[in-house]
């Protein structure tokens, strides 16, 4: 499965999800791109999941209309040490059929 880690996530998180094809925003040179444009790029490059720490993202875009799942990582902070604890939950969610729109990962 093709995943993109948003720029608000630590790049090292990519290694905890390496059974999938994982890219960071930096890998794609998409730093600073706004959400609407980012969605267009994700779709054009056949990404299936966007992972982010942006808890407001679901209110900024109507993701249900796009064929992409958005996982909002819900934790006390966005450090690698904290978010790596969510890796098992992320991988478990990726085993299920994906639905369009936003899902919270705790």
C-alpha cells in the first residue's frame, strides 16, 4: 500500500511502517504545499493513505469525496518516541478495507 507521511510527522516513523511503500512529504519535495493541492498530488501519484498529525484537517477538506484514506494520529505530541507507539495500530488499520475520509488513530 502506498502511504504518505505529512510534514508534521517525524520522518523516522517511515521505518516502523516499512512493510508498505512509505514516503514523506520531504521525499516527494512537497514541503509547504497546502492541503487542497496536496490531495491532487496524492491522487495523481496513486497514494492510498495520508498520515498526519493535523487534527483540523478533517474540517479543512471533504475527504470523503476522494478515493484516499486519511489517518489522523492522535497523541499527546508528534515526537517519534510517542508516535512510534501507534505504529501497530496503523498497521492494523491498514489490514482492513480502507474507507474514504478521516480516521483517528490512537
